[in-house]
């Protein structure tokens, strides 16, 4: 190689390094400093920003401390499930700014501003792209995609989970509930009183229901997928709490290797499931069947590819199981503690159903059960927080939010706000839902707007049926072994399980 060519290469390489250095300084130091100054001038303060890492170190410390301590069974749980928000909102007010790496996050708990964000249809507010490490749990499903691809996927999902179709699944849900309760009775044997860890039981139950109704398989067939996704969920949670370094997902660390293995095994299982549905008739009523057969009636550019179908299956396998299992878990724990409401609900169920099981025509008759589930969703919402991003400069209330700023929406803070719900906001009081109309702007447990949870009809009906049939067969109370420790693992779960003592009626 000639000296001139070598010099040219070295010069080019040096200029490239200088470019990368200046680009890093610009994105990691100059842009955050300028944005921080802009927000502070508007009165949006928060914890001190650390260069590069922002406030992630403090977030980890606050979460670790919160999880190391149990608490009495009260519903004042924000300090344990969202300790960073709880701590900073006390110091800086209900609207403040904190930093996740070099990304500014403006925390917003005003219900009107949250509605403005979630109902925005101008395209100026969008979902924050998933961390590449967390994308493996949801793939390119409804939770991650946007634009025309989202419209196509959402259209099919809406068809699959509309109320009339979900009501047609009532016999399937009843059968799954009956199987679960018969198992409990067998496990209890001849004992007058027996203990069950209901959180695991409800996860198995909801896994069975989502398998049959959305994918046309039994829990046993889908069991491997659920078990793999549970492990994947923990890895995703850790990834979401950490700053993602570009290219890090390709580094063969122990966790990354496990992520690759889990993703591969889940996709292989879903391909088998898709193949089984392809062989079924076109009268298939489940989500997977609808996605497969909808493709046949679309122009080629409108069709959903096999990888897209797999990604959508991953989303619904996870969401369909987690949402309802957590709702039922917290509902039973609350009724185990509040025996007066358990008695009222049981009296209503017996007066409505007697010894019969719920049907699609009688689902809305038990009003108290509906109020109990709404109050449970208020205190322990399945969507406790959301993050959005301004895709261009916007005005939010009286604030000017620059493009690229992330909007952190702690919905649980709205649900527990004493200014909205009264001094008893932390108490379990289903009567507050005897008139639901006054809560439309402050109660959105499944999200709000076009990206609200598409499976909420199934979740609520499933919970109504299961809770009604449990009340028919059993009375229950908290076990002395139960430890109240709500924890945020993408959804709010009991950290040490939900141990309940049952008696047959």
C-alpha cells in the first residue's frame, strides 16, 4: 500500500472518529442540557440529571428498597409499585421531569392531560419504540407496531374480540372455570378448610381460556409457550429498567443467550399452532383462524405475513393471560379481607343463578360483582402506567413539549387520587361504582383511545364468570401465610403469591 493511500485511510478513519465523538457529545450532553433548560424555564423540575445515565441509578435503588419491605394489607401501594414516581412527586409535584438515560420523561398525572395524550389522533404523539431486548416478548404485535401495519392488525383483532363473539365463548369459559374448581375440590379432599395459592391457579385458568378462545388449543398444548413467556417476562422487565446500548442484544451474554433460546422455542411452538389452524375449516372463530383466513381475502400487499402472525400470537398469549389472572387474584384477596362484600356478592349470585352457571344472557345481571371488579381494577389496574413520545413539538396544557420528549403516564396515580375519589381513595369501596358515568374521565384500567386494550371484553366477562362460580361453591379468607407485597412486573402482581383458605359451601 502506498504511503499516500495509507495516509488517506488514516485521515478518513480519524475524521470518522471525530464525527462519532461530536455526534455523541451532541446527543448525550448538548441536546439533554438544552432540553432540561427549556423544561425548567416552564417550571418543570425534577431530580438532578446525571450525564449519560440520567436517573436510572436512583430508580433501581428506590425499587430495590421498596421490594425488600413487606407491608400490611392496605391498598396504598404506589410507594411500593412505583417508588420512583411516589418519591419524586412528593418533592416536585404531580408534573415533573426525570431522565431515563439521555431521554427526558415528563410525568403527568392530571387526568385531563392524560386523556389529551391518549386520545390524540394527529400523529404528534406516538408510542415509544420498544427496547430491542423487550421486543422479544411482544414481537411486532399490536403493542409495538404503528401506522398502516397497526391498522391492519387492529382491524382483525377487533373482529376477534368484539362483544358478540366474546359472548359466544361463554360456554368455553364456564367449562374452564368448572375444571379449575373441580381441581380445587380434589386438592382439598375431605378437609373442612384448605389453602390454595390462587395467583398460579388463575394464571393456568386464564392460559387455558386464551388458548381455547383465541388460538383453538388447550392449555396443555399451549403450556410450553406460557412457561417460556413467564421466564421471558422477567428478562424483559430487567431490560426495560436498563439503558439499552445499541448492538448489545447481539453480544452473547448469559441473559442474551437465554433470550435467543426462549424466542426461538416460542416461535417454533407458535408455528405448529398456526399450521394446525391452517388445516381447520374457514368457520374457525378464534383470533388465529381469523388472521389466517383474513389473509386469503386480502390483496397481497395487505396480507399479514407468517412472522407478523407469530408476533401477534405472542402479544395475545401474554396479555390475555396476565390481565385476567391478576384481576381475579386481587379481587379474591380483597373479598377474602372484606367478608361483608363477599357475603353481599354471594347472596346476589345465588339469587341470580341459584345452582346454575352464568350464560351470555345473564352476564350483566349481577351488579355487585361488576362493582367489585371495577373497584379492583381501580386499585390494582392491569395497565398501571404508559409511556408515549412527542413526535414533534406540541403544546400540552400550558406547557410546550419539544419533539422527542417522552410522556410518562402513571394511570395508577389517577386511580388513587384523593382529590378525585375522596379521602377514602385507598379503601376498597365498590359502592363508588354504583354510578359509573361520573368516572369516565378518571377510570381507564385498560388504557384509553384507539390503543386501548383490545381484549378487555374477554377479560371482564372471564372474570365475571370465574368470580361468580367461585362464590357459588366456596367461602374464603386470607391465609396466615399471605404476605401483602404488590410488585410491578409489567403488571401488578403479588410478589410472594396469593394464599387463600377455602371452605366448601
